[in-house]
């Protein structure tokens, strides 16, 4: 299926969100080799007296409060850490013990979860699972050893506080020298801001799951398809989607219709800027700290070399573009040689908007901002997995199985009985695909070198060479029309905990029975993604499972306690795509 025409998109709203925004609580967020925060963008107004900064050492005081922001011309209150969005960069040292005193200045309970950090479960910061939360007016002291290095982040696990600003970066220096040294080092934190009350967003989604999708097929699109494919094919395609009561452009539940996409707390018009000198080696630490937005990132004119995924060093991979799911981090090295500006461009997966910033030799410089890529329809392989891998007649599908898997070798799955006769489950995938070399819908065959999970290889290999002794299979399930999300058709409130035996090595298998991407995060333990042959691929804390895909990863149950296990799409987690894992 050809991409939708521009008429299918609410252009006026998107232009407003991207080009007329005033800037927010923070004009920039940077990190230099000297560990001093540095920000430019003097043309970007700053609301309030907030200043980006780095906190380093072993003792930290973090105040959570409400602070005024203005990203769209309308004043709003954000939930901030030390008065800024994002919160300050926390810079730790591997091998140290950090103490963080979190004081709650709100009228409601709050929390901070240290995403991707391996620590004692009482310090994990998930109310109702690892602790009671931080009550209004109280201070909670987090204290734990730092046993890793790399790029991570922190965020609230209380209600919708993450959506309204409570998040920030973590940079952990290795105990020894950096494997990939650089001349400059910047955090690039991506996020999504809305002037709407998050509870109102969820209420709208429950009434109409595609409320924020402004790229639904239109009458002009139908006539275009009739011209390109013929009347019979165009009618058949629409009949199929209508019978399934599904939307072929359903990439994001919440879009640029309400979101303003931020880079380091700065709207596109604010143009966050990081300086460089031609010939320098620059490390960019990308963090997707958004609530619901997956981004496709590129720097036109610059090749990026991926050196780390989710804080773990990987064998270098040169790419033009990479997709970063919610909660993932990705470190790249760039080496600009010319005395010119370059645009950091992060477009949302549904092409409804973008975050952007600039790398430049001098303040005030800008480069051209590329246009958004066209919107492609979801394909049969995004719905049916291997059953459609050979069908090249629908959308931007490759038409082949990249791992050379014959149709007869396709993984067959069994669905839990709770998936049947269940109003919360509107789709089953019986033969999911298990290839890791698919960049995903909208990025396939786009002419650029796009990163995939198959490209990532953690240096040093697996932390535990044992073969998993047992396997747990879970299906990612949902009903978009009713806006219900779950594991195996059972929402969190009705689910029993998953039990890991202390010290065991086990395999988690996830099968995505939906047409949405789901970034799945297991707290407290590493997830070691396997290739289709069951061999170690890459170590991560968040693994994005594509539509109609089966993935597996090994886990060592080496951290006693109670842990959250969930989709990191905030509204998916909120309505039920979450479980508790107990290691005992």
C-alpha cells in the first residue's frame, strides 16, 4: 500500500505544535567532558528561572514539586525535579554507593524509579510493589551501590507524573577508561508533552481508541488506490480492514494532535543546540523518556556509529537512522568534519510530529529540518506474522523472511485459555515472525541504513552461560477499540504474580498478538535477547516487541524481591499490561 497523502493529516495542528511553540521550563540540557551542564539556544524563551544542570558525586537532594511551563502558548503546571523538565542529569561513578534524598512537595504521593539500574528491590521505587511511595511532605532516602556504567534514566512510577514532566537522565562513568572516548558528550533526551490532563487522554482513548489518529484513510486516498491498484484491490483492502474493525495507520495511540515533542525539554522551535569543533568526536546519549512515543532518529549529513544500547557497550554499528522505543537508550558517536550545522531529527513513528535540535560550531546556527517521512499502512506481516511474510502485495513489507526461515519452520504458538471469549482480546497471531532484522513499519526499504536488533552485539557476551532451565511464554494482548491491554488477556488487577526461583536461569518468550509495538521492561534483572536460533544477541533492560512478532530472552533470577514487569507505554501499563515478578 502506498503512503497516505498529506491531505490525510491535520497539517495545521502539526505545524502549530512543531513551529510555534514557545519553549518550556528548560532551554537546553547538555553534558560536556568537564561534567558541566551547558545549554544554548538564546532565541528559545525560557519559562521561569529554571537552569539545566548536572548533579554529580554520591549525595543527591531531589525536590519533586509543581512548576509552571509553557510549550504551546498556554501556561501549564509540570511535575518537576529540582524545578526543571527534564530533571537534572545525575552523574554517578561505577563502584560507588549513591544516596538520593527525594522530597515530595506535591499534594499527592510520588516516587522515582531508577530505570535499568540493578539494585535492591526496596530501592526500585514502584509504589505497591517495592515500597509505599513518598507521601506528601515526606523525604525518602534511596541508597544503593552502583554496579554498572552507561546511559540510563529515572522517572516517576506514580500515576501520570511521568507524562507531566517527572523524568531525567542518568550518566554513569565506568570504573576504568571509556571504551569509546569522545571529545564532547551530550545527553539527548526525547519526550512528549501535552497540555491535556493525562486522565482526560485516557478517558478519550477508552471511548474511541483511535481518537488521536488524524491519519485515517480518506476518500482521496481511496481514489488514489483505485488509480494505482484497481477498483477490486482497493475495495478488497478496505473491506478487510473494516471487517477486522482495525486501522491500517494505527501506529501511536497518542499523536502530535495533542503532543509537542521535546528534545532536552525544548520544543522544536526552541532548537536545543550542542556545540562542536570540526573534527571532534561527539558522543550523543539518546534517551527516550516519553510516555507513549516511539521515535525514528537521524542526523542528515552525518553517519552515526552506535556504541551502546540500554547502557551496555556493543560492537560499533554505522547507521543512518535508528528507531528508539519508549524507555530505551542508544549512544552514538558522530564526527562532523565541516564547519556547518547539523539537525538532530527525531520523528514520531506515526509521522505526526518531531523533536529536533542542532549540532553546530557556533551558537545561533541552524540546518534545514527535513520533512516528515510519508505514512505507510501496516502490512499483513504486521498482523499475521509468518503467514504473510511471502505476500509482497500489501504495503511496505519486504516480502521475504530475513532470517531465511522457511514457512514450515515458523514458530507455532499456543494461546492461553484466557485469550479466548475475552472482550479484551481482539486478535490472535498463530504463526508469529521471529526475525530481528526488521527495522519496523515505516522504515523498511527507505533508502537509509537503519539499525535493527540483529545488528546489536553486546561486548563480552552473556553474563550467564547457562542454558535456561525452563520457559515462560506470555502473549501481549489488547483490544484497541475498547482500549484494553494485558498479558494473556488478563489485566494486572486480576493477574497472579509470576514466580522466579532464586538463582535459576529461565527463558521469557513474548508473542505480540496486537498490531502495536510494545516496549517491555523487566525491573531488577537484565534481559538477554536471543536470536532466532536461541543464541545470545544483546543485553537490554527494555525490549521492543514488534507487531505479530515472537521474541525470547534469557533472565538470571539473581535479585531477590518483588519486581514490576510491564509495557512501558504509560497508558498500556495503566490499563493493565503489567505483571509482578517475585524472585524467591
